[in-house]
């Protein structure tokens, strides 16, 4: 391999760095999975390449540090309050970023451009009987949250940011207060993932952006500190809760209410992934608000080639007739809103991962056909667009 031209070696390193793990194609898309399990099979191969000789080390080094995972929770012990434990974990995590070795000539002086930063926060951080204080209720904690994000974005500039955490901590990080009163009923929604993405073609930052005056009190700092374009929320599964008497009265633990309207002028797209959500979870008010995004994506059912509904540990005591009916009602609400909103809706594109479900396909085909005079047209299975009209 040493005789290969440098150009070929660069291509090899690029290819190995972007290999996807086979398990990623088998997982349930609505259930967030630890990013430590999906660092990719190429990561070990890259390490092997970098150890061959100095030239391979130089070629592989940028890829080795292009997908970072911060794990928060290990090493935090002692008789501390939940809020103190969280602050200690924050300090450990951000300190590790300041020691990153790779910095190319194009980005000297600024944060390091990387493909992704995944932050995984251990459930043990909030297992204390004392709940984590939320900045939305305790203003001094806004400064703690601001300091966390400021130190991260001074060190790195990720194209994709993913946060896998208990719902209460996700709420903390985006200053949204989730309703946790019925958390016990939703066993598969304890850990959720929020993702933010920006353009991979953005210019390099020569230096960390200056923070505006009073930024430490800005509850929207995470959303405004980078020009994020896309947002994705993976909430897990509600199947277990369907087995509870009068399940429809239960409130799932979620941060959705803090995201249904764009939190930044740059945010254009939102994708919502939840396995069989209640229709009350994505109700008419949510649908009305979500269509303020330009692009909206729903995925509420298992992939057709999955046998997840045959697994009692996933389904529990749920009556699947209820599950399908609740999902259908969400899509019916969407179609009703598009018909009544007309040109007032900002949405230019809608797509779904549920188009293979016959009842959903029928609802959406009929619904978008009824608004064809507004410019809506199908561009493929489960995707509709309409031309943008300036106000």
C-alpha cells in the first residue's frame, strides 16, 4: 500500500471513514441509539491505517477526529445534588474538547470543522431524587447552559450536532419544561435524541463568533449560535403506554412543545420520529405550528421489513387497532389544516416514512389531491412539494 499515489490513499481514507455499521440498517428509526455504538466499522480501520507510517497518519488524522462523541456521566460521583452533578459533567466534557489535536491551515484560530458531534448524557445524572433545575424556571441556570454551549462552539464547528439524553436534560439544554408527571407510563421514551444540522458547504470560521451583549441570558443561544437548517427529534416509542387504561389521558415526556415553532430564522426543516404517537401528542395546534417550517417530515410506523410488532417486549399490552387509528388521525389533521390554511401555510415540502402503510397512503393521496390548486404535487412515494411564493 505504500506504493500507492497519495491521491489514492486520500480516497481510501475518505471511503473508510464513511462506512456505515450494518446494525444501523436494522434498528428501529424512531428509537434513539447510543452514538458510541455507531461510530462506524471504519473507525478501527482508520486507527490501523494511521499506525502504518507517518504519511498514513497524516492522511487519516483528520478523519479520526471528524466524528466526535462526548459521553457525560462517567466519573461523576459523590453526594452531590443533580444540578451540581450535571455541572461537573459539563466541565469534564468541555475540557476534553479543548485538547483536540487536529487543526488544518484553513481553520487556524477558529473552531475546528468536524462532521458531527454527538453528546450522550447518562441517565444516572438525573437518577437522584432531587430533580434537575430547568433554566426556564431558574434564571441563574441559563448562565450554566450558555457556558456549556459557548465552550463547545469555541472548540468545534460541527455540521451535525446530536444530543442523546433523558428528556429532563434535553429540556434543560433548550430551556423547555417537559411534563414528566406520566413519565412512568412511557418506558421507551426515557432517552430521546435531538439533532441539529447546518450546511456542509458553509465557510470556515476564522475565529469563534463573538457573543452579543447579554448572550449569557439568551434562552435561544443554542439555536442562534450556528445557522442550523434542519432539526430532527427522535422520541422513542409510545407502544407500552397503549396498554394502560384510558391511555389517551396520559401525557408523554417530550420537548416537542419547545420545537413546534422555529427557534431560529435559519431553521427550515423539522423531522419528527416517534413510534405510534397519540393523536393528542401531535394535535391540531402542533400541526398548525409545525407548518411554519418550510419542510416537514413524519415517521410514526416501523419500517415494512421489520418484525418489531411481533416482539412482546416492544408492543407490551397495546391494542394495535388503537395504535393505527391514532396515527391515522394525525395525518387526517395535517390534511385538514392544509385545506383550510391555503396559501397562509409556510410549508413547501412534506414527506413521510409511513407511505407504505395503506391507510396512511390513502389519507395523504386524497388530502394532497384536494389542495392541488395550491400548487401541491407528488414528487415520489411519500413526498409532496409546492413552489415557493413570496409574500
